[in-house]
């Protein structure tokens, strides 16, 4: 049986914390523009992973 997917901040606080730390560190070291760029790149990568994994799960 497949594991149920948990959505929301309460269930995924570890992933959100890691993202906030990476974004904060990047913004502090290189500027807010690079922090936003990294968030955009990670979002695109996540979307591509989901797009290719969902058809296999259905």
C-alpha cells in the first residue's frame, strides 16, 4: 500500500526550515537577487521531478 502524502507546514516543517536557512544564508552572503534565483531554480527542479514521477505512480 502506498504511503499517504502529507501536506502543510506542520507536517513538512523540516523542509521549510532547510529552505529558509539556505535562502537566508544566500541572501546574507550574495544578496537578495541570488537568494530569489536559487529559490526559482529549486522550484523548477522540484516541478520537473514531480512531473516525471507522477505518471509512474498512477
